[in-house]
C-alpha cells in the first residue's frame, strides 16, 4: 500500500477494535461501505490494545482502501522502551494549577483540544514525560486522591490515573501520522472518536461520527464486568451494589470523551430514533444529528430463502461474537428449555470465539454442565451462505445492540427472528410506524436474560407453520422496503459529498 503520508485520501476511517482485524457487525458495515463506494478513496486507522490481542487481517482489503495504519494504545513493548528515556523535566511553578485547570475543563466538557498536539513537546508541562514522571503531577494526583477518593488504595488510584491518561499521548502522536484526508469518519466515540477530533482539527477537515451503538453505554457494561480493574473490597463494608470509585473513573472518562466528540462532529449519525435521542441527552446538538439505518444486500441474500410452504428446520441460530455483551449464556440456557419443548431441536452458535477466551470457555462449560451434547453446537466463524439455509429461527440474546446487521441478514433470507428488547430490535420485529407495523410481526421480542421466554418464542414459531409463514413474509417485506443497502450507501455518498464541499470525487 502507498505511504499514507504521501497520498491524500477522501475519507479516513478511525476504527477502534474492529475492521479489519476483528469480525463483527461494525466491521461488516465498514467493509460494505468501502466496497460499495468505489468512487471514494478510503484510508483506515485501526486502534487496538496490544499487538498480541489480535490475529491477522480478516477481510480482503478493497482496492479503494489506499492505506492501513495500526496503533496500539497499551503496548507494553513501546512502554518498556520509553522507560530508558525517562528524565526529570524542569517545570514552571504553576504546573500543578495547570493540571487542575485542564482537568476541570475536561470534566465540564468545554476543553479546547486545538493545541493538544503542542503539549507533546518534551519540555511542555503537559507532556507525557512531565505528567507521568514529574513532581507536580505527583502532587496533583495526591491532592485529587485525598479530596475525592475514599475507597481504593492510593496505589490502585495512582495507576488508574496513569492508565487513563496514557492513551491520550499515543493519540496525540498518532495525529501527526494520520493520512492526509478530506474527511474523517469514526463509527464510535471513545479513542477513535477523539483521534478523529484531533485529526480533523490538525488538518482543518470535517469529522463525521456514525455511532452503531452508544459507545458510553457499551463501555459501561464492559467496565462493570471487567476483571482487570483492581477494586476488590470487603463485602461487609459499604453497599455491594455501588459502582466502585475506580470503575466510575473509567466510566466518567468515556462520558467526557463522548461529550467532547459530540461538540466537534457534524453530522452525528445514529441508526434509529431512540439512539438519536440518547445522543442528544448525552450532549449532542439536535440540529447536527441524523438517522441512517443499516442496510444489507437483499438481492444476494434472497437466494438463501426456502420455497414457500417448506417446513423450517428445527434449528435456532445465534449469529454473533462469543462475548459477554451478546449474552451467549442466556442462549445456551434457552437451548436446554427448547429441547424439552421441542425434542430433536438444535441450537447453533455461529461467530468468532477468539475475542474473549475466558468467556468462551465459560460458555462451553455451561453447555457441558447442562448436558446439551449434540443439541448445542459451536461453529466458530462461518459465511452466512453456509448457515442460514439450514436455520429455522434466528436468535439475538444481547444485552446491548444498535440496529443489528445479523437480524437484517436473517430477514433477507426469510428467517423470523426472536430478539431481546435492545436497540432497534423491537422496531425491526414489530415495525416503527403505522405503515411499517402493517407489514406484520417478523418474530418476537423478549426481555433481557429471560431464557424461558426466548425458548418459548422460538418453539411457538417452529411449532406453528402458519405463524412461521406470516413472520417470514413480514421479515422479507420489511427488509426489502426499509433496509436495503442501496439506501444506506446512497445516504453516506451524499454525506461525503456534502461535507467535503458538495462536488464529490473529481
């Protein structure tokens, strides 16, 4: 690929933990977008944790993807190399006050990031070296701990503060290495969105934010379950249901980033109205928000439909990564109930298993403990063309979603879906307006973590051919009318032309 520094692209994609190294809904969306807009030149910047956390590239890179840059925010190799260069910087007397002023403006959501890159200079009071190893920063952290933290040890607090800040300097350095671009696009807030703000300001270019899920909400779920946060405490002391101070620090950090990114992005795109309203509550300007739903290749997936009147196979299938936010364990427990209601039925889990090895092991152990045997099968990643023709009902058991592509893909293949009541799933199954609802129910929606209801809804569809046929027909009508990928692609084509200047590609 050409050097990203020497070739200007039209759109730089800022991708946190997704394309092209991780399979999933956002990655599929990115691949779809680049492939379907060959008239635009794209560059991709992948943000990850550490190199060892990822495998190789998972997608064939399109010809109009002109460069791919990788950035690891918590790379221990890079950190150990930096230790040899540590020196004690000479800093002005007001440095501690400057730290306090910066953090106060960040908390208030009105920080000006336009001069962030200047602070990378080794002699700047806000440089990485000064903050991580200087005496004024030590004083500031100590004072903040004494004023605000009552629960964690100072050691745990100190390292949490350092780890919260460390990626910011990595992003600042990366800003100088970003491809020359006419527009920046991030599918999330968080670190990718912040890099988008820095790049857009440094190059005086627009930033478009496209949130597939509300990042701050999803990070909160992840952080509440994270075992790397050292906040163990005596269960006899305090309320065990309270969020620990260290977890709240991380949650608040991402909330601050979200507000900062909303201030600079235009437009701020979401997948459905409920998500747009959440963005507004979190600080987005309503005038800059808009909705562009996901879409799928209906024409291609229509070839997977079974002939009318064909009895559906007694197979329920979850398409998705084996990670906690997908609540695979509820699906596994539903498989046990379904076997009792519908002897001979099978439950399939189809999706990558390498993102959270510990959770995947727990899921396999649960299936074994429940004695599911051949009733439950883990397939790993498979092409949907290999799977959907042999599936009766598609299932989504997630505790958080946006507008899931897997449901749309199932609809296009003629499959009813049973989902939890998350994201836009109720709109997809039941419709989102009078005209849409008139198309009928394309399955069922159940509560979170309710494996009994999930299994009963699947059994009801598989037991009653007339109900199944009506749900299948509604699924096909809905995806054809509202969620064809051509509508989505055309919408982003217009956004790019509008923000770049109206003339589009030369």
